[in-house]
C-alpha cells in the first residue's frame, strides 16, 4: 500500500491509492475499523506545539516516523500533538493517542500499553 501525508493550510491531508475514492471503500472497510477510518480521515491534534515541554520521536518497523509534542503543567499533560510521515493507520494511532493522554499525568500516560490502546 502506497501512502503519503501532505500538509495544507492548517490541516493534514491523507492520500492513498487504496483508501481514497469509491474503488477503495470496500477494501478499506475490510482492513480497518470504523474508528480507525474516522481518525485517519479527520485526525485530531496533527502538527507541532511551539516550544513544547516534552517531545518524543520514534521510527516504526515499517519506517514511519511518529513525533509526539506535549505541553505539561503541574505534572499533567494539558496538550498533545503528533506529526507523522506514515500511512492511515499511523495517522489514526497518533490522533487517538493524543486524545487519550490529554489530562493524564505523565505516569498515567506512560502506563498506556498497546493492549489498552486496542480497547479504544
């Protein structure tokens, strides 16, 4: 699957030859849940925080890069943004994760595992 992420004014736009248009709809729905489809089509918290309090960056097994930027006050995450050069599934993960960690303490956010993430 070929995918690309391009930035427009103030928003992310995802393009994928399988996941766009009428021809890709059936395959997309067979491969991804409705939540994943919704999140990569309309990601929340995409971008960077200016002067963040913390930044984490990883490169996944499929070579996607994910960067998470945090604003922290009194030990709680008050804002979280992500940036990725990855495909739709990676975009959905960044979007869902940033929503999950807002309002949590650093410890609570660190305790989120892939098993807990799957229940979203």
